[in-house]
């Protein structure tokens, strides 16, 4: 043990013995005072008794007068003497003994406190050194292990030259050596930190240690002075018949000497008791002992350093953790949920040592779960735990040590790793406007490169979490029931096309469910892989290897998982469009695309640009008088612009104006069709057993019930039959009934409604249903990309919850929200969405949807998987879609968006909020097709391997 510790430990023991002696002195004087009082009272009582006996002798009446007189005198004297000594005893008790007893109580309590403080100081410095010595021992052990690994690597080189080993063997050994070196470097830093902490603690110890000795001396000085004053007072109460002048002179001289040097040399007295010569002990601060120094001093590496040794009871043995270690862990974890600016360096190092035990790791993650659950209940925060940068880095340091330790020692606990990964993606810090999770800072841990460990993790989730995953799969299936598209009996669900056979066996349904469950587990592992930011090739290899061992996994599911990985890894595009600078700099390309070098096009573009400065009251149609050659082109541009940007609110008074603008935007007058002839022909030639007839009839019967007074089911069926008959490539698909119904409800004219429906289908929606729904999948892809750009926090949350856009956005795409009329008589927001769509096409759809998302973002961020699916599934039934006028809608939205103005159309706000361009959408489409080619290539390569 360090000689300083031995010295101060012995000094504390001798100080205690010294204080015990002082206590005995003061209690001895207290006892003398008590005995003196008892003696005086006894003397007074006996004298009084003798006086009473003389008085009894007088009362007998047999004595002569002279004796009676003498007896009387003696009796009176004795009684007076007895009374005097009784009074003296009472004064000594009240003025001497009782105050001194109170002083003794205080004196003893002060000594007890000083003794406890001295023990505490020695104990604390001892514990601090223990932690330092533990870390020192671990540092030496890891350095020794690294040295051994390095020697093995050198030997491996010789074996490779001789052909007894391969380069892969060397690489594996070399990587293992690097991991040991990383742990050793980390432990060396911890050792140096604790060394610094220990020396700081030594400085503090010396200050407090000197203070203890000073206080002991002051307490002893107070004892001497108070006892001197008390005994002097006693002397004044006692009668003296001799001259006291010589005695008083001597006392005065001694008192003067005491005042000249009042300090009691406690330390010298203690060192004398310790039998240590003055100046023989010299304190030295702790010094860093490198591994090379340790080797030089020890031929046998198993021996313990004589100056900085660790007692056996300090070494971590076994797997159990003590109550003290649990309290330390609880204290640290609690600090993550509150503001704590204290330095936790020493605490972190102790916890690292506890995490080397399996029980310690398990307790750590269990308590973290409990505390976060409690925090969620208290704060209503449902998913993320946001830490300060300092808290985040401290926790990161612990987790890295944990993972490196179990990897180095080949310990793999699937349950703890699973819980740890779940926490790592939820524990975040805020970096500017971005949220950085803990998992993203662990990507370089070698453990993640071992595919077999991921397979073990999959098996654990399959065994322990299968019921939970089954429930999630069922929720997704229920949610997507309303977003399934049918073309005849074709359906698309979760972005995967498949043929649904009528009368399919129950066993097939179960098999699909098993595949879904397997997919859900792989999807969770995929999320872990993405959060860890592992390389693309390694990520694909992990998924392929796990999938290849599963019986129920569907190839399309594997494609979907790899597709997600590519989406995760393709971050360059996000930066490209997020700035918006690149989009805005391509003026030359725009000039060429719109052929602005032609005079007529230049005039049209210029007139179109000036529209934003004109309100509809300014009669912008007067621009048409500029030149008759531009009339038709400008007319279309003006109508579309004011449909989306009109300052006039959408209500009953402007309904006819809105219909004219919509008709112009769809160019209905240019559509030369004879609706009556088409209807007659369909009625004659369309077979009642046609593939679409039953589906159309069924869908119409169950839609738009609350509008039966305005729309006849036969009329709606007729519109859909005619379109299906004349557009065999598309036919009829679910969702068309709502679009056709909406158009008929606003136009209230069959022919115009059909023309509008035909234009809507062929211009915008036809491509969604053909070519295996490839355009729709492109839309899902673009939606998720744009969501990541404009609402990154919401996008990140949905990805963390493993919710694809296809789970909730499909019905909005194929109905353009017109299924709102299934639940509402009127909807101002629905009209706004349609106006924006007709004005800006799919740009308007994205802008409107993202604006709605911006209003409900906070609610979604506080929800988890099943709650989000339910919330988004019920969105079209919510209050925001049931408001009938735009002014009332603005008043409602002001609860969420304070920036919106009452005198400005909501459409203007939406269009200015999100800068989505046609070029951006085209680039996304190109990227998606390029991405699909890359994905298929990777999948084929993985399958070949």
C-alpha cells in the first residue's frame, strides 16, 4: 500500500487515541465536581444532625442552666455551619458543576465529529486510490494482452511465409490486436484522468486534514481555558484562612504564558505518539506508472506493484454487483433525466468497471428502461430521450466501452444487445437543426461486422418478440386494407404486387402472415443497421445472409429491405436539393426547355410572370387583348394561376367562378366527345358479366352515403362504366369512384362531370394504375424524399417507427383526398387541395399534404407505431376536413399556425411554404429508376453468392 496512506491511517488512529485521552481528562474533572458536591452535602447533613443532638440534650430538662447555655451556643453554631456548607454545595452545583457538564457534552461531541471527519477523509482518499489502482491494473493487463497479440501477429507473418497460415488469419488477428489497443488507449486515458483526480483529492485532503488538527487544538484550548475559569470560580467559593497572594501571583504568570502561545502543538504530539522522527516522512503525489516502467520493475507480471497495489477485495470477481454499485448506477442514470453540471469523470470510470459484469450490463439497461418509461409518463414524451452534449458524450463513452469489452472477450448477450440498440436509436442530442442519435456514433465498433452475431439477434427476436411482431403486422394489414388497389382482382399492398385468388386456402393466408412477421423482424434489424450507418455492402450481406436461412421470407420482401437500405445510404441527393441553390441556378436549362428564344413564348412567359402582381379584381383577362395570337395560351395560364393563387376565398358565392377556372384548367372545351352517344354504346355493348361491373356496383353502393340526395348511384356507376369501357388499358380501379363522385357533386351535370373525370384520369391518374403501379411506387419514393427535406424531424420519426409512406399515403394519391366526402357534407380543405392540384399538378398535391403534416407534426412525434397508423388512417375523418368554409378553416388553422393571416387565402400560404419544383420531381423520378437498376444488380449479386 502507498506509504502515505499508511502514514495518515496511523496518524488518524493516534489522533483518535489522543482525543480519547482528552475526553477522559474532562470527564474526570466533571466527576470530581460531582463528588465534591456530594461530600459537602453529606458533611452538612452530619453537622446538622450533631447540632440537633445538642438541642435534644437541652430539651431533656435535667441539665443545669450553665450547661444549657453552652449547649445552646454549640448547637446554633453547628446548625449555621451546616446551612453554610449546604449553600456552598448548591452554588457549586449551579455555578460550577452544571455549566461544566454542559461544556463536557459539547467538548465530547466536537471530538466525535472531528474523529468522524478524520475517518471520512482517510476513507475517501483510500477509495479514490482504489479506483485509480483498479484502472491502473486494467491498463497494465490490456497492454500486456496487446503485447502478446503483437507477438502473435509477428509469428503469424512467419507462418504465412512458410505457408502455414493465410492473410485472412493475419487480418483477423491484426483486427483483434487493434481492438485491444483501442481498449488499452481508452483505459490509459481513464487511468490518467483518475490519477489527476486522485492528486486533486490529495490536495483537498491536506487542506481538510490540517483543518481537523487545528480544530482539535482549538477544542483542547477551550477545554483548558474553561476548566481554568471553572476551578478559579470554585476557589472563590471555598473559605481560606491562609494568605493566597503567592498562589494568585503564580496563576497570573502561568495565564500570561498561555496567552502568549495559545496553540496546542497537536501534530507534534501525535507524531511523538507515532514514534516517528520529525521530518522523516515526506509526502509524494501519485505518479503515472507506464506499462514499460511496470515491466522493468517486475520480472513476474502477476506480482502487484509495491507502491500502487490493489488489495484482493478490490478486484472485480464474479458476476454479482453490490448494492453500492447499484446505487452508483442509479445515481448516474437519474442524472440523464435532469440538469446536472457536476463532473462525473470518476463516476463514469467506476461504471465502466461495473459494465464488465453481465449483471452490471443487465442492470444498466433495465434501469434505463424504467427511468425512460417514467420520464415518458411525466413529460408525455413518447419516443426520444434528448440529452445535452455533455450527457450524450458521457453515455457514448460508457456504451463504447461496453461493446468493445464484450467483443474482445467474445461475450454476446442477444437480449442486452437488442435492448441497447433500441435505446441507442432513441437517445439523441440536438446538433443545430438535426437530431443525432447514439447509434450513429457507434458505427466503428468491430462487433457489427460479424454477420453471425446479427443472425443470433434475429433468432432472439424471433423467439422472444414474435407476438409483438405479429401484432404489428396485423395492424399494417388492417391499415392498408383501405389503400388496396384493385384492377379486376389485382391488389397492391405494402408496395408489393401479388395475385389474390378467389377462394384462396386459409393456409396460404397463414403463410403470408409468417412472411410478414419475418419481414417485420428483418425490417427492425434493417433499422438498427441504418442507425449504425454501416457500409452499404455489409448491410446488404447481413440481410441476405439472414433471409437465406428463413423458410417463410418472400423475395419481394428482401427486395423491399434492400430498397430501404439504398434509400438510407443515398444521402447526397438530400443535400443537393435541401439547399435549393442548384435548382435555382439552372436558368439556361429552363430557357431552352421553354423555348424562350422564340418571341411568342417569351411574351407569354413575361405576361405569366406578372400575374402574381395582379389580383382577380384587376381583371387580368385584359392581357388577352395584347395580341390575339397569344389568346389561347395565355387564357390557360391565367385560369390555372388564379385557381391556385386566388385571393378570393372558396365559398358558395365564388363557386361558379371556381368551376369555370377548373374547367379551363382541365381544358374541357377542347375535349370533343359525345357523352350521350358514349353512354348509349356502353349500355348496349358492355356485358353485364364484365370483369368491372360487379366491382363498380359494389364500390358505388358503399360510398358517398351522406350525399344520396345529390348523387344517384346509377349516375355514378354510369360514369365509371363509360370510362372503363373506353379505356380498357386502365379499366376500373378502386379510388376512381370517389374522384368521379366529387366531380359530379361540384358540377351537378353528368356530361361535364364525365369530361372532367376523363381528363383527370388520362392527364394525372392513368399512369398510377398501369405498368404494375410503377408510377405510384415512384410517388411513394418521391413523397418520402420530399418529406425528409421539408419536414426532417417528422421523416426521421416515421423511419424510426418503421412506417413506410405506402402504409398511409396510397389512398391520398389515388383519390386526391376525395374520399373525405365519405364522411363530410362539405370540406373547404378538400376544395383547396383540388385547386392546388389543378393549378400545379402533383406539386400542389405534395405542398398541400406537407402543409397538413406541418400542422399535425407535433401530435405524430408523440405517437408510436400503431398509434401513428391509426391517427393517419383517421385523418380524413378529423375536424380539419369537416370545416365547410375557407374563412372558418383559417380560424381553425390559426390554432396551429400563428403566421397565417385571415385576409389571405390559405392556398397562398401553402404554395409559398414549400418550394417544390417540376425539375425536382423529374430528378426524383430519374433517381428512382436509377436506384431500381442498382438495387436489382445488388440483389442478383447477393443471390449468386
